[in-house]
C-alpha cells in the first residue's frame, strides 16, 4: 500500500512539472564560428553565427593576454562589428557573449586572436627613422616592413667593407615602369632605403651588429630628395642628420682580424655629388641591369613582375645584366673590371655627373673602350686608386680606405692596356 501511494505521489509531481514547462528558462546559447575579417593596420571586422537570433551580444576585446573583465566592452545587435582605432602590428584577443535577457547570458566563446597589419610607410623626412614605419618589431632587428621590396645588386658599391640592406617602398597600389636597362620610372612618393652596418664578428653574426646609418631617397613632386639618418649608440633609433659625421667602428673579419676605421657618414652635399644628373638628384643602384639576377633562386625582376610592382616588362631575359665583378667563372677580366668601374665610378664619370667637366673619363659599362678613355688615362687611374689620400683618391666620397680586392682587379685589367 505504501509503495502504491509513493508511486502515485511521484506521478503527480511529474504531471505538475510537465504542466509548468512554460516557466522554465532555456539556456542562452553561445555563438559559433567567430572570425576576424578585413584586418587592416587599425581595424578589423569581427563576425559570428547565431542560429536563434533571439538576443543581443556583448563583445570584449583587448591586447592579447588581457584578463576577462578588463577589456573593452561593446554591445551589438548584429552578428558582426567593425573594431576601429586599433594599434598597428598588434595581436588582439576577442570574446563574444549572447545576451538572451537581462538575467540570461551565454558562456564566453573561445578566444579569437588576430594581428593587425604593419603601419603604412610615411614617405617624409621626419625627425627620427622610427616615425617612417620602415621596420617592424625592434628597430635594430632591421625587419623590413611588408610593404617593401628588398633587393640586392649583382655588383654592389664598396663602402669600407660595410654591409648594406636595400629596399624600395612604392605607394600602395602603384608600380614602377620599365624604361630600358637603367633606372625604371618611379611614381611619386617612392622611398628607397639603404642601411649600412657592420657585424661585430663576421665569423658569428649572432654576436650582433653595429648599425651606422640609413640613407633615404624619396621622390617628391617629380624630384628625388635625399636624407640621412644616423643611428644612436643604443641602436634604438636614428636621427635625421644632413651635416655628416664620423663614427669609429671596430669589427672582426672572417679571418679573425680586428679592423678599425673612422666611418664617414656623408653630408647631404656629399650625397648630391654622387646622386646627380646635372642639377637633379637621382638613385644610383637599383637599375634593371643591376637587379637582373637571382636571389634565393628567384630572379629579382621576375619577382617584381609577379608581385605586380613592375609594369612594362614581361621577360627579364630581354634585359642586360651587369656582370658580377668577382665572378671569374662566367665573365672575362675586362667584363668584370668594366662592371666595377660602372658601379663605383660611372655615376660621377658620365654626362651630367659630378666629374663631367673635370675628367674625360666616361665609365658606364655600355661605353666602348675607346670612348671610355680608360686606356689613355690608365696611369692617372692607377695613381688615384692605389692608395687612400683624402681629396685625391677615387672615389672622392663614400670610402676612407681602399678596396684591396677591387684595386687588385682594376690593376690586373689596366696592365692589359699597356
């Protein structure tokens, strides 16, 4: 009898509970498929899915690793929102809650993390290098902005055995235009940068480097302007300095020898003496024929084409190549020596160059030997390259010591012209 009464009582409770289902509150479901889209250097669109669409949403975000409750809160009725005013090159965490009612809120979503893009490069001569946004991360890591095209030269200019990092930044959406084997046509607001540095020990680059200067060319209203940024001793930034200075440098070379020089940062006037055609400033290095070779297995001109940064050229094989001055396997002595003359000397010894009226030498690679005047000026060249005497030795600017390997090449070549 007691068992029967107990069963009847439990049945009554079950029926009563079923008759009051309308009073129960369903759990508020967490949204799904939260994602970040259209991420820029200062904004991002956050989207998610909600099949019920019965409530509103609370989004909380902050720099990655922030504690929930300490972030920025935003209330939203749609299933997407645009976050603005974000810091460039920064990782953010985002969480979303569904609000079904004032007293019924879902659990947080799992964290969504996204990283804003790098800040845009500013093609202006601002007081400090960091303000130009040419590098991301720690400045002394020299990690180039993703908006840049980093390049090398088949035969580079000698600058007291310093290393150089070179890159070009074009305005977003614009291209350089092929204009023959020399310099391409660059759009306004193009920036070309070259940073000079020494490894503390060439035998172990992990021991760090001493960054000296970053030279900048910017095309402004159709004309190139120059500026030089001198790095501070702590390697945290560089300051615009147009007056030039001397920086003592010590480094250990690959043979374990300690080297000391008083590195000369050029003044803006010194820069103009080399970077000129007539009264106009101009780049020197990034010509089509000096870029036409492979770096890490990829031809640089083809890379520019594929990256939609170069217009008017489809086949790099149609462009000439300036020989590599130390490549004895693929080029003759004359080709290597003439290439060395070209990159080291031709920017001055050419029509419109600094030495146009001071010398009859014309040292561009394409010039015939007879027209170059190298042979009749042979002894003068030997006198000016064999030892370093400031104001007399060639080149006049950019070095304080002779390039032993380069001088050896030129002397060997000049000996064939006796």
